C-alpha cells in the first residue's frame, strides 16, 4: 500500500529524473478529492489527449469539459517534451476499470485483457495526458516519448515499483484505445532501462 507522494516531492522527483517541468497556476491544490480518496496508489497511467496545440491541450486538461471537470490528469506532456503540471490529488483520468488489471499491477505481473469496469482508477493511479490526436498517424516526437518515460520512471523510482506499474488507459478499461501510436511494452522497456 503506497500513499501518494506530496506535491513537492512529486515535482522534485520529476526534475531529478531529467523532466523539464512547467508549473501551471495552483496545480498543487487542483484536484477532485471531494469526490473520494486518492490513494493508495499502485501505478502510472498514460493517455493521449485526442487534441492538437499545446496551449489548448494544457487548458483542457487543467479545466476539463462540461461533462468531465478538471483536472483530467496530473501532468500534460506536450509534443516538445515539456511536462505541464495541472493538478495534484484525485484527477478525472482513469475512470472505472478492471479489478483484475489492478491486482496484476499491484503484483507487477503480466496484465490480463480488461473485460469489466468495476474499480475506481482515479483513486489508484498517477495520470499523464500526452498531446496527440490518437489517430495512429499523428507522430510521437522523440522528446515527448522520452519525457513520458522519464515521468513514469520518476514515479516508479520513488515508490520502488518496476516498469510493470506503468500502464496505458487501453490496458485498464474496455473500449479505450489510448495511447495509440506506440506500444506500451516499448514504453515499459524504456522505463526499465531508466530504472537500472
């Protein structure tokens, strides 16, 4: 059972891993904690935004949409590799997912295919939204992919987790496709190499 790290420690860990971080407003105090607890945390979840344009993407992830209030993640990773912190605490990013997947993440085992949505993921995962259309054509620049690996490794290093604690939204919830455009196993290999 891992309690979430403090906002200050989170920032320090990301920077120590070499991520270039942009603090957006009062990110440390923006959360959905009034909707339920955040923690214990068990992993890092990666998403794509289905948007273009860094400024628009960061604003959307910070403020949310009419049907889904922000923050929609903890950090937004734009195409240039910058990590924009937009919230800290419970965030609307994971939604309901498969309890079998959560058990596999906790045990750091191979993930089963998600086939139900019965477990609150917003409580248990750090979330990073990554600027990409998610159409399978939009490119993932090297700087952005490197930043995704760095932030994932930073969180894993702090908690003593392996790369198996990094999952994609598509591995959590049936019907989700994000992140589309790279294989999660490739990202986990990169995280594993950073953790050596």
